[in-house]
């Protein structure tokens, strides 16, 4: 879902993504296992104040049009946390963030389950103990989460939506631990890779708010003469191919 946007700033964002190296072209294997003709790395935001400012401003403008308005922005480590911090400073919206460890532990458990390990339950107990000892306080979310909070998940990029759904479950688990009730409004991202994230989130009753999709970025870079037609066509075909696979 896209809100009203300033086209000139969108154009500037796309150009800065290219110039900063946040978007690159080649052959890349993604977490999903797909081989992509481009890669987005927004970890450069922390080293590029101008790109971070533009990104945060666009996301804040989008968030301000969401109704009901969120009371907390929840960043997904690590770039989502950087974005939430910048958005919070610009717009005065409080932020929280999920800890990275729970996702790491879940990945280990998934691999253990796939391997058919007989010591799976022992592994779960061991990881849980390590989590508690590592920080002294066993919590899944840092920052202040309160009863009746309206939480908006914030991240830099959405691909399949898997990490966003994991974040939702972690926040829900933390709210259950605290005995409070929260409402998760959806997920807000800067860039949608257009690989099914919208559909997967929708299946779970979650809205996806995005500043821009990858095909629009490519349209702009092509129009500006920053990439060639061949590069653009590879990406258009890639996106269409992924969407075709999902519809088959």
C-alpha cells in the first residue's frame, strides 16, 4: 500500500540508492534461495546521513497517513532499528526493537528439526538458558512496550515477508509475557522487492505499507541514464518470473 508521495523526493531517493551503492547489479543468492540480478544493502544508511534523512522523511510521511496512527514503531535489527531511530527523531514517535537473538535461536531450532536431532528438546532448553544468562534479563523486545500500544513493524526491505512474520510473533510473545494487549497495525518498509511479501502478509491479516517498489526504482534509474536497458529488462523479467511462480 502506497500513500501520497513527493515524486521529486522519490526520484532523489532512487538516485542516491544507486550512487551510494545501496543497490548493485550482478548475481546474488538471497536468503530465500533465489538468484537475483540485483542486491539491496541498506546497511549503508548509517554511513550516509543524507540518504538516511531522505529515507526517514519518506517513511515518516507515509506513517503519518496511517489510521489509526501507531503509538510505537518496532524496528527489525539492524537496519530497521536505524530507520526507527531516525523516524522517531524526525516525527516524535517512540520506538522499540526486537532483539536479534530470538530469530537466531529459531533458525537453529529449524535446522535441528530438519536434521531430525533426537536432542531437540535439550537444544531448546540450552538455548533458552543461554539467552537468559547472556543479558541478565530475559526479554524479547527492548524499549518500552505498553498495554494498548498500536505497533507498526518497520524494516528497510521486504522480500517474502518471512522475517516480518517472525517479528510479529516475537512481539506477540513479549506482550503475552507482560500480560498486556497490543494491536499490530502492519509492516512499513522503504523498498518492496515485489517477491510475494505483500501476499504473505495479507494472508496473515497484515497490511504492507511501502515507500517504493523495485520496478519503480529501476524505471527511474533507466530514465536517468544510470543503468542500461539490458540491466533493467533483466530485473523486470526476474520480478515477473517470481510473481509467475507464486501464481502457478
